[in-house]
C-alpha cells in the first residue's frame, strides 16, 4: 500500500477527496498537516453528508473530515482487530507508529479473504545469533520468545493470517530445537520442509540446496529474526508488476552526524550545517525472487545475500519495495527487549 497516495490536507477540496477515497483498496482518505502530522480521516459517508448539507465539490474538507478517529498500533493482531471492527462497525483502520505517524491502513476485508497463497516462504533460520551472546547459547535465535511465543512462531502465525501455508526452513545451528517444535507444521496449519546446512553457507547459500522443481512461483525469502506487519500479498503484487527478477525490501534509516559539517572550496568555507541528519535506504532482510534466481547459485557454496543481489542485477532487474509498516530486526539485545515490549 502506498499511503502517500491517500494523503490530503484540510485545505484539499471535496472533489480531491472523492478521487482519493477508494484508492489502494481502502475507503478512507488520510488528512495530514504540512509537517505530515496525522489529523484524521475522510470517508465516503463524510462526503455524502457534506453534499446533502449544501457543500459543493470545490469546498474544502477542513470542516467535514473525522478528527481523532479510532486508530490501531503497528502490532495489533488479527483477532483484536476483528473484535474492534465488530464493536465499532468500522472496517478500515489507520495504523500509527510509536511516534503517532500514519504508516498504513488495515482493512477488515483483506483479513477475511481466504484464498490459499501458493507462493513459498523461505525462512533463513540457521544463524548463530552470536550478538545475543548468552541468550543463544542453548537456544537458536529464532526460538527466543517475543511475547509468549518464539520469534519464528510469531513470523509463521502472521504469514498464516495472510494465507501462506507453504514454508521452507533453512536451518543449521541448534536445528533440532526448531525441528522438534514445528515438526512438519501440521499443528500450525501449514506445511514445512527443511533445508539442513551441514556447513556455514552465508545468508543466501542455503537457497542452493532447494530442489529446482520445488518452487514454481515467485517465492519470499526472509530472515528468521524479523517481525513485521508487512502485507506480503501486496509485496508479491508489487514484485509481479515490476517484472523484476528479484525485489529487495528496504527501510529508511536515519543517522545524525553529531558535529557541525563543513563544506569548503579551495580551503574556504562555503557552508556549515549543524548536526545534519543523513537518510539511507537499507535492506530489510525480506526478498521476493523468481525461481530463476536459484540458477545463479552454486550448490552448497557459501554466499551472502548482497552477492546474490549483485548476481541478479547482472541477469535482470532488481526492484526495491519500501516498508513503512512495523518492522524490527532482532539482532541485538536492545532490539530483543524492545520487541518484547511491543508484543506484551
């Protein structure tokens, strides 16, 4: 979902709002101020009432949109959302992050759609988790609990909600713990097959062990330490529309320089910026690949994902997909603690 397509300001016209409501398969327009602060929503019912009461299409929406609407958090689950919808008779909910910024809209209709997705989810679960030190001494990182469930179970259940049932787990370190817990996936309503590394193969090398005939559709690859509210069906649609060989999910990362930055020309200062913020796009550890990607890998040979991306770039297009939804990479202790706070 491109949330920016749904944004309006209080000074937008009713006519502009009419063009927005219904885009991106939701029935809301998002009202923000000039600083992108979330102010409210506008629906077709707001517009109908305004027109009935004598407003015209050129009038501004500042007096007719819904201020302080019901919103949800990034990690609001399916069952909680369904209960909220039944109680309020609302079907589309703005999703705000911890800073109160609008990042997406969750629609009840997308939750209720029940069509099994044939695309496989390949989860890279073989890492040592060495940055978490003692926590992963006896437990592989994907099996550390966030909330009341292991990280990997949280991932699986979220994808099951989105109608994915075919999984491949690439395992190595403490693999028996993962296999004994999930088995073949029947208890979780999914099907799991395992790729077992016998040596370290990097962040992408295990893909070389997948049978060439096993994957007939585009498939998702993701790290086993990522929790996200990403709409994976929307990701797959965007990938297909791009005609790319591979899509790489990205996040915007900000880094503040703690000093005044000097620009100069031939020794003379031309500008100074106090503690500027630099923005970068970084890999989010989630990818969509066409089956042809597997032909780029040498079987059982170490390969990291950046190298696979470079190989893909030599053969075809590699697309980017910006994630604005809740996303956390549980690689360090502070992230692990934050995730547990989020999933209380």
